[in-house]
């Protein structure tokens, strides 16, 4: 069947009425009646040996049903170690794999680490009981510097080095630097941030005597199902994981956490449902953080300002433990877009991951790709300034040309298509760069500094390349579409139903999207890495093809024609010589009447053959008040190449959200610790989130070059806004401050920091 690309249009989101009128069903809304409340006692210090942990008084407290420690879990046969992925070191060995215990065992390694759990009838009773726990410890010096050395956190990681990764051509890069006409270097810090999703993390667990059910606010259910089965010693068929509405994930909820396993064990022990919902300050101390790395970046240029060599040497903060996917973020995923949109013949990435006595760090919107693009685009912008070259011209001169695709990068990625110069031309017009000089003069007349920042980015999209889809025709005339991804607010219920309707003619309003239940959906890849719409729609398309093929011989018999004469077009089956033109809904009704139940449910899987590479250019315009250091983003233009768009408005919305998060990191968000490892930014009084009046109007345009990596020609768009925004805003602030003598301006650009930069520059 021919795919209908042209029908993808903006339609009203079907989930909005429910969500905006308070009818959303989040995990804390649907916990079973009478569920017990769990509360975790957390470490008040960053690094200490546990001298004593006496929970007897807590166990005897009013309303308490259970108190658990690490030893209790071990005694019950629970696997205590929440393992994380490990990358290959440059010598071929694996990165360190120290135990990450579900509850602290022997030692605590960051403020907020869970030490014990109390389960009681009410939350207040659980709190009161937790205060009765005698937790004595011998405090140790913390390791907080992003550098090897200091007090060791784990015996498995001498000098606190978690991994030592390298990828690229060391000899060729060194030769390029030896022969270079110009060398530019820049130290690029990329500070720690928190995800702070609207809905904090939470879950409830229930045990019916035979099966465990965990309901969790997350980004996919199958990883938790597999781990629960293994760690709790249950048969896979005896574990169900579900996810209801989710109030934001951003990668932070894509990973598993210790609390889910501890409450699951408690529910099994007590045969009572157990619920847990993180408070905001608790989440700030226990949710995976994002970013937190610093890179020494070097570019070698020839006499024509073409880049001949690129070298990045990074130190990446993992926090106290390997989170689920922490080691690959700033190594493998960073490398996927190391050289960005530029034709760089030789490149080298060298990364060491460092353990520190802080909250673990893992994926945050973009996961390694925003960090790689930020390092590259900050340094390209810096190079343009120190070499005296227009930053737009320097980028254009180094672009991979449109006729060079497919193009293989020095780190082995094959970009299939792209036209970066066309994208740059469009954003130049949209941002009215030609009028910037006049706007800058007008700002100067008012005593303000104005800056323009550019970022050219590319993304690398794949995640789990395989996904399934299933279509079920229900007796009431509605259709269920079962999907393996998980919406966290992106609008999946709308876009998936719209696509199925476009491809089949099934009325949009009769399609119900079913997600987030391991009992109803056999397997799936969840949501992460901007994979969802691309891979899920490809799977849906494969299911539609299979469904049409299955119905064809059945309908041929009804029509009295040979199956080869039956065609499906414009939402109906047709055959020459027959006046029957049944729709799929009508075909399902015929099949039901004939007892052909096998035609009422259709499933197919699809595997993406390769990555897609969305790309684009962001232009930020800022105004700085030199008297106060206040930075305002006064203009923002984006031109993206997302290939074919299925729902343009939702794609634009994803870009807006991504820009907001990138802008937040650039201007105000910043995690701070003191010298003892105490979190200084553990509330919204101390951790500044961007507000509505911080956001400029974002002009969004597209210059699509359809991907060849999937049948729909799509390129994922969920994280692209953040990938481009951080460097665009940072380069704009640097541009505004350059004429005042500020040669290196580092995020976050809070008023006090900007004011100090200006004063330091004289």
C-alpha cells in the first residue's frame, strides 16, 4: 500500500481536554484505596561509613507495618545491586561496575541516598517513625572535584575514574595540529542541571498473592519489568508494570531507580498495596541530574580557515554511582555528533568519567548530543572571533556540502542526507540578521548591550530501533492501537491516531491509543532518544500493510472476485466488477459476523535500518543591561530539517519546549554543592527555573530533506530544541559582552555572574 505522506496535518490534541481540566490520571491519583505509604530515610551527609542503623523503635511506632534496610533485602533474597551500562575503556576493558545498592549498604555516598524505608498507614506516621531510626555514621571526606583523585568512593574505581574512553584518529589529529596554520582552544564547562518535571517521580506496587503489579511514572515499562523479575526472583509472567499519564520525563524518568524495587518487595511482604511519591526537595536530592562535564576543545585550521583537526578531552561527572545509562552519555552518545555539521577529516574524543559524592547523573533531554554540539559550537564561535572571521562565514565554509551525502564522520556515523547551507540561508532571513546592526545601535542608545548568537546543530536519532504496533477492532466499532512507546506529554495519543486514520481511513475519533501496560503490550522500547513517532509510526505502517493483506482474501470471497483484483485505496477496498466498497471498520464487522476472529487483531514489528539525523540552525538575540547584568532573550529564530512532518504543530511545540530548557540552563538553572557535598539548590527558592516572561517568541520554520532511514522520511524532533538552544544563547551573550572586553563568558548567565564578568573585564 502506498504511504500517504501529504495527509499529516495539524489536528487538535485529543488529550488536552482531559489534561487541562484536571482529569489526567497520574500515578498518585490512581493508587489503590487503602494503600500504605512509604517514606525513605535519606543520608544527611555526602560520604560516610555507616556505624549503626537501629530501626527497632521505628518498627514499634504507631501505624508502622514494615521497616526495611539493605540487610533485610539481602535476607529476603533480593538482588541489591541496581546495575548500570558500562562502556569500553580505551584499553579494551570495561568501565568500573561498583554496586549501586537499593538501600545503602556499609557506606553512604551522596546526600539523599536512601538508607531505610518505612511503610505505615499514613504518611505522617511514616515520617514520625523515620525520625526514630538511629542512624550513626563516621563521616568521610567527600570527593567533589571533577578530576581524578581524592577520597575513593569505590574500591573498583581507583582515583575515582569510572571509565577512560577514546574514539577517533589520534595520529591524524596530531598531524593536523602540527601542520595547522591556526589553532584555537577553549575550555568549555557544561554545568549540572535538574530535570524538575512537573510531576515528580512516584510509583505504587501491589501483590495479589501470585503476581506483582508496579505502576510507575516513567518512560517505558519493559525495562522495569525485566529488572523486577530478576531482582525479586519472580517469573516474568508474574510481573506487570504499567504507566498512566506522565507529567514530564525528559530522560530523567527514562531510567530506573531504587525506590521502585523496595516498595515492590514491601508490597509482596505485606500483601498490601504500597505507594510512594517523591516530594520536590527529595527529588532534587535523588533524581538523576543532567550534564555536568567540562571539555578542553581544540580546533586546527588551514590557511583558508578550513578545519583540519578536532580534539575534545572531557571530564564527565557520574555522581556517586553508575546510573542506568550514565557511562555512555558523554562517551558513546557524545561521539555520535562529535563533528557536528562540519566536514572535519580527523577528530578525537577522549573522556574520563569521574565518581563524586553527588547525586548520580544520567540522560537529560538530548543525552550527550547537546553537550557535544555545545562544545563544538562554542569553540567555532570563539574561533571566528579570535581569527577575525565572520562566524556565519566560518561555519558555511566548513559545512558538509549537500552533494557529499551519504557522509561518514570521523567517528563512524553515516549521515544520510542534509543541506546545511540551505538551512542557514533560511534562518538568516527569518532572524533578520541584516537588521541586527540597527537594533544593536538602538540598544546602545539606551545603554544596553545587544548580541547575536548562532548554533548549527545535528542530532543522531535511533534509541531502540525496533518497535511493534497492534490494531484491534472492537465490537462497539472503535479501534485500539497498541503502541510500545510512552507519552510523557508529547501528544502521542493524537499523532498516532492521526497517522493510523490517515493511512486507513478509520475515523480519527474512533481510534483509541493504548500504551504503558506490559500485560496488554508484549514488548516495546519506551520513549527516549527522540525515537517515538518515527519508529512507532513505521511499525504502525507495517501493521496496516499486514492488516490489508489479511483482509484481502476474505473480502475477495465476499465480492466474488480473485484476491489479486482487490485493492485498498482512499480508505476502502475495491475490485472491478463488484459494487462492494467496504471500509476497514465495515470489513471488521463482516469478519466478526462470519466468525473470523483472527481478522480482528493485527500485529507487526518494524526495525529502523539506520539512524536519522535531524539538523538545523538556531539564532538567539539578547539584550544585556551592563548596570545589573540582567540578560533578556529578545529574539529567537529556528530553522529545522526534521524531514517529513506528521503533525507540524506538535513538532513546533517540541521545539518550543526544548528551547525553554536550553534557555533555562544558559540563563538561570544551576545545581550547587558546598565543600561538604551539601546540596545548596534543593528547592525552587534556590534553583531558578525559567518563567514565561523569560521566553521570547520563537519563530519556527523548516527546510526538510526527507530521511532515507525510515519509510516515512521522518527525523526525530523531541530533543532538537535543546541541542540547538544552549549554544545559541551562550554565543549571543558572548557576542554582547565581547566589545566590553569579556573574552570567555561561561554559563549560567545570571545577573550577578554577568555583572562580575563585566567588572572583571574593566
